[in-house]
């Protein structure tokens, strides 16, 4: 399992994850087309809204965001992650 942890979604440019997209692209292995997303750190909006924003940010990378809060067994979703 590989972990990519970001503590801040916005850089000086203002776009969500815009500053991190080059690093995210380098981090991801070919064949990765889905990311398990854990939105719990965001407190000013609900988790679905935050997930939708992150999905939009990843759209250019053709990566699907799978939110952990929609999983019936979140602990198993983590264990199944690549």
C-alpha cells in the first residue's frame, strides 16, 4: 500500500490540489485509476462536497476518487488499497 498525505489542499495559486498535481502524478504508478480518499480533515463542508471537489481536481489525471465514508467496511477498504 502506498500513502500520499497532504495537509493542505490549496497552495498559493488557489486551485484545489493544483500545487500538488505534479507530485501526485509522479507518485502514482501506471495502472492506478482509483484512489481511496479520506476526507475527515475537512471541517467546513460535508464530506461529499469535499470529495466532489477533489474528484474535479483529479479529473485531468483520469483518476476516480473513492470516498472512504461511503464504504460499509472502511477498514477493509484501506486493506484492499494498492
